[in-house]
C-alpha cells in the first residue's frame, strides 16, 4: 500500500466537521453528530471530489477566498517575527553585547518555548475552537515581539525569545488543522501547500521590510533594530483581531455560506472513506508514520532555520551594506517561491509525494555543499539559492502528507507532535551555527552540518517509502 495509509480519530464533533450531518443548516445540532476522522486513499494521488453541481464548486471557491488569504497573511507575519532577529543582529549584537554563540542560542530558544507548549496549546485549541485560539496566539505573539525592542543584554534577549515561542505555540498546526477541517482530499494538498508557501513569501519580503525598519535608527531615540521589532510585531496583533471576524471553525457555523453551500461542504467531507479508527489525542503520536515524519521534518527544519537566521550575518561577512544584505537575502526565497508553486503543482498532478520529498531534500543538501566548497561569492550564493529551493519545496510537499491519515482530535495531536519535533530543529540549527562560527571562525562547518541533516531527512523519507510499500 502506498503513502496515504490512514489513522483516524473518533470524537464528538466539537471542532472539526467531518461528520454525517443531517441538517447542516442547523449548526446547533452539529454537536450531536459523530465526527469523522480521516480521508483514506489507496494511492498517492488525490481522491476525486464529487463536484457534480455548481453549488459545491461555488461553496469551496468561497471558502478558499475567505480562509486562505488571511491565514497566509498571518503565517507570513508569524515567520517574519520568528526570523527578523537575523536582521536585527546586524546592529543589535554590538549594541547589547552578544557573541555569535549567544545570538544563536537566543534565536533558538524561541523554539524551546514553542515546542514545550505546542501540545497543550493544540489541546486547548481543539476545546475552544481554532478561530478563538489563533486570535489569542497572534495578539500575544505580536505584543511579545514588539516588546523585544526593550532587550538590553543576553539574559533579557533569552527571556523574550523564549516568551515569543510560548506565545506562538500552536499556530502552525492550528492553521493546518482548521484548513483540513474545511477541505477534503481533492483540495487539501494544494491548500496546505499554499499555506506553507507563506514561509517562502515571508522570507522574500522580510529582508526589504527589515532593512526599511533599520533605517529608522535614531527616530524617537530608538535604534533601528528596536523599530524593527515594533514595526513587525504590532501588525501581528492587529491581524489577530481580523481572524476572529473572518474565520469559522466549521462549515456549519459559516454565516457567509448559504444553507445549501454549507450542506455541500459537509457532505463532501463526509463522503471520504474512513478506516482504522484511533480514539485518543495521544494515540496518533504513537503511530510509527507520525514518528518518522517528525524525524524527517526535524532534519530539514534545522537546515531551514540555520540558513534563514544566519544568512544576513553570512552576507555581512562579505562587507555588504545593510540595504544590499536586505535585498540579497530575499532573492533565494523569490526563486524558492516560484519553484515551490511549480513543484507542488507537479506533485498534485502526478502524485509520488515521498519520492519528490526525497528529491527536494537532496537538492537542499547539494545546494549547501556547493555554497561551502566554492570560493566564488556568486557560485556560493547560487548554491544558497538552490538549497533554499529544495528546503522550501520539501516543506510544501511534506505537509501534504500528514492530513492524508490524520484528522479530528488525532489531527490536532499528530500535527502538533510533528511540528513540535520539527520546531526543535529551529533551536538546534541556529545554536549549532552560532557555536561553530565562534569555534571555527567560519560559517562553513555549520552549513556542512546542516547539509548532512537535510540529507538524513532524505534517507528517512526513503525508509518511510519502502516501509509503506511493504505494509
């Protein structure tokens, strides 16, 4: 059997609407309906959606327009607030007395706070609803991000980065969980790929935005790096309030859909086949597929954040101006954005998700090795671009796999667990890069370690592929 084997979770439909709803027009009755769990397919390709009538097509178009853009904007702000510290470091490290090791350690502490609170955050989200909980997450992380402008030394820097991770915990799996509750397999891979594309878009615009904020140096007596945290933190809190208005936890609750449209979406979700039920939040975390996927994501996430956070400092080592660094840092992600869209579209058309995930990880590893081995800045920069393309494409393809066997309460637990382990890579990547830079005086050793771990993700994906075929 292929990649899309299935795990399920049965629970009353408190949040995720994959159920046989008798009357979708009456949301108050949805709590009495048994929640589904997961769509099942026996191939790596998408399940055909029965879109026989215009009502179904119109309903999903409206859902896409309503939900996807605002969640992408939120994710863009999320990633910017995670990684903007790399641009702040251009002047902040000197101002508050940080070594490369201290900077990398503090940058990674965000992911310790994130990982430590991810599972309880997702459990609460399932109880109170993704709409309210995502709103809370965005408002609190925006406030903490803006307050990072007040750091004055290593200890306060460590504390604010840890608190930012705690505030952000649950956002990524929460967004994916909500989208998986709205879109059946026919749409789900593309929708989740678009959501993950926000990371690449954020990396593309983060450089120019951060450099513009740094130019405010001296305004009202604040340094440029302080304005950076304020200017990129406040919008996150503002968008949090927009989520409360625009999102709906379930189709049954969407007042912006007609009764017929709500029924069409619920029926499309309920029509998916379901097998192998698992009845516990924790059961999904014991599933061997979830464990392997967590290890795969850990590997390429280390490379992703190790490069993303230190790229501005790597470029600074070539005696470039802050403006040049900002624009150059966005170029790899511009190419990655295009490649991610094309690659995920190819996977949707042809299937073979695990095979393509192996390829993307290898492309990422080869790109980093090329960047290290070449003495030419141009060739090294091309290598970074290639590596970024591979890592970004891997991210989009990877997140289309778990929803094929996780949903409901199992989805909340499984996605949170995978993202928690992956987020630990966000700690080790910057921490290892900073430490090796101080020890060796060069970023090369750190980049080679990143390349090796991304290649290890390719090996784990190959083992997952082989095991799935033998099952």
